[in-house]
C-alpha cells in the first residue's frame, strides 16, 4: 500500500494528541503507507504558554514538527485528525486551520478522501465523542468518506469502546488512563485500507 499518502494532522498543548498521532503514523506505516505527522499552528498567546510548564515543554519538544499546509491535505489520500476536546468541540487552533480549506472544498479537492479522527479529555465523559462528531461535520461538507473504527476489532472494547474514533482520558498529571495504542493503530490501518478501496474504485 505504498501508494497511499496519509496526513496525520493534530493539535496538542501538552502532548497527548501528539502521541496519538505518532501511534497513528506507526499503524499506517505497518501497511506500507507513506505517513507524516503535521501540527496546526498554535494560536495561544505566549504568556499563556509560559505559565504552563508542560505546555511550554511540549512546544519545545515539537518545534521541528512541520505545520500542516493546504497542499498536505490536497496530496493526501487519507487524513487522520487528533485533537483534544474544548467544551465538547474542536480546539480553536484546529478550527482556524479547517476554516482555510474553503478553496480546496470549492474545487472538489477534498472529496472522496478517507478521513478519521481521535480525541482526548481530562475525564471519561469530557466531550471526546462530541468533539469527534463536531470535527466530522466539516468532513461531510468536504464530501470526504468518514472512516469510523466502529467495533471492527475487539481492541475497541479494551480502549474504552468509542465507535466514532479512539479517545482517551488524561489525568491531571498528564497520564493516559486507558491503553489506546492498539486501538489507534487499528484505526489508522482501517483508514489506510478504506483509502485504498476508494483509490481502486475511482480508477
């Protein structure tokens, strides 16, 4: 499946969704896909970041991760998103980037791409599902093909059972409360597989 290009687009303030993105990359690469992890631009004021040591440390850790561009989306066969919840919705940083995709949407450049999403929150019912579903609203407008993991593998039950996309609870000390690595990798592999079906079906 080396002909499938995967863009893994994330926003992360302290590292959880960056880690999910890394696992997604590994899962996609298991099927031979060309996958790259890309971050959306940070919009928070520097003063806010400076006041949070974990946020500041993560910004430094990921300073060399490339920022996503519209070309990355256009050239991708599959796109996987990883975002924390913000009041049950998409973080402003991700929404700002999505709002720049109007030109690609207008020209049909995002239609028929395989897309999937993951999320995190600080408690078990903190809006992870709502965030993923809110993100998918944009994908429907694109005409993309949403690839939900559903319960296509038993690993879904081991990781919390979110059928819309893998999600995780993060404690106050930044530790993931569920073991979601296998679920993330399964979701990434499934997204790559669907991207290949789409590619074969449109040729």
